[in-house]
C-alpha cells in the first residue's frame, strides 16, 4: 500500500466503503487538511443509519466501528453461540454498510474496536470473512481492525500486531494498534483510572511508538492509538489530564529517524467523549485523523427516547386510552421513538464534525 503521506489529498473517491489505497488517500486528506473523522461505535441498524445520515448531512466522511459487544448485539442477544454471534453480527453490520453507504454519498471506513488477547480469534475470524469477500469482490469486507494488547509488554504486543498485519496487508486492510493504556472501560475491555492525573501508564513513550513503527511500517498500513491521558467515558473536570504534546514528540522522533515529513504517523484519539475542545484541536494538529466517540452517542440516543416516553406516558402503558378509547398505536410505534433516538445521534455528531473540522470536507465525488 502506498505511503499515505505521499498521496494526493485532493483525489476524489467513489462513495461507499473504502479500503486499500482509497483508505490511505482518505487518511492523507485528513492529515493534510488538518481535520479528523469521528469513529462512532454502533450496535444495530438504527445507529448505523443515524451515523451515515449525520455524515451525509454534514458532507463529511465517517468511521463506523463495532466493539465485540456491539457485534454480539447486532446478531441478537438470543443467538445461542456468543462467539459466532460476535463474528456474524459484525459481518451483518458490514454488509448493511456496504449496501447503503454509496446511497448516502460519503466515504465510510468500516472498523472493529478494542480486541484484547482473548478476542484475537474474533479478529482472525473476521479476516477470514474479508478474505472470502476479497476473492469475490476484489476488496475486503472491513477497512481495518484494532488490536488492543496494551496490557502486555511492548514486544509481545507488537509481535502479534506483526502477525495480524501480515494477513491483512495483501487485501489492503489497515491495522490499528494501541500503545500505552487508555483508562476507563470500553465494552468490557479497559483499565482502572487511577486517582492521580499523572498516572504514567496513561502516557505512551515516543520510543515505544518508534519501535512499533520500525516493525510495522515495512509490512503495510497501520495506525497508532497512543495514550496521552485519554480515557473512555466521561469524568469530572480535573480527573483526567490530557497531554497531546506526547503525540507531537512521537511524530518528531519517527520523522527524525525515518523521514516522512513532520507527521509520518497516523494517529488515533481514543476516549473522545467529554474531551476539552482545545485539546481535541491540539491533538488533530499533531496528526490525529480519527477520534472515537461512544459514550456521548449512547447518551444522545437514549435521552430523546426517554423524553419521548415522558411526553407520551400513557402510550407506553396502554394500547388504547382507557378514558377515550382512542388507540395509541401512532405513538408507541417503534419507528417513532427509535427515530427520536436516531435524530439524537445525528445532532451529537453534527457537533463532532464541527469540533474535528471535517464538516464539508468529504472527498467522495
């Protein structure tokens, strides 16, 4: 795959799911244009559709991603084999996006989130599906996958990333890795957030990033979720101290040793919900092209649904008004309150596109 830094960021891409050189082109456009894309965790067709609607409305490209739990839910909680459900739910979601993304007129990156050691078989199974899809369609099912082996020592973390990237690179897939610990919890995977804002585990060392770069860059496209104090979830002000300058130092070290301009690394910002806007802008200026948003969009979906129920309480107790005999079907129709939730996601993502500077910058054409 071509080095993203050398590609023309003005290239227009066909709307739909991107991978290979098109994915690299999209990443290059973000970095050259000084903006980033929201990466939104989804759990079903409602949230998937809301993300694509928001992206189309804001003329921005977007990243749709599934955690293992989100994939499990997509397959249905009643699906008896949980391991298979995680795989088939992710495949089902990907097929849904492939079918509809072009109609929304945007470029979509399909990604899976946070796979620790016990979930590596899940990623391998999804790569199997991408290989089958690639054999038929000439492109993989997913654009990228993430391995989160940050609990482990640097060497075994990177060694496993090397193995997986070797499988993915021939299809033009990208691998996201995590170096350093992102505090908090993301769908069962995470780390305790210590009381101290100076917890050293929350800050990645630039030398570790350099080590990973030297091992992975000869193999294919990869991105780095480097920890700079970011956490999953929303915490009270002062509980988290973000230090985006760590990203700048990592870029500088890799550039000094290997060239590639002032931003040779493709960086990812985990735990974007609730972050200070000035810290978001600073991180993006250092080469962050992707910011994960999950907690905020969950709340953005839930609150309008709750408000709708509060506004129409009888419709959620009775099918027919006990006093007037008037049916409540038009109020309890799932399309009404699910739509309220979808619009909540759309509204929250409008803010995200503006914060990240991607509004109006889709390269689909």
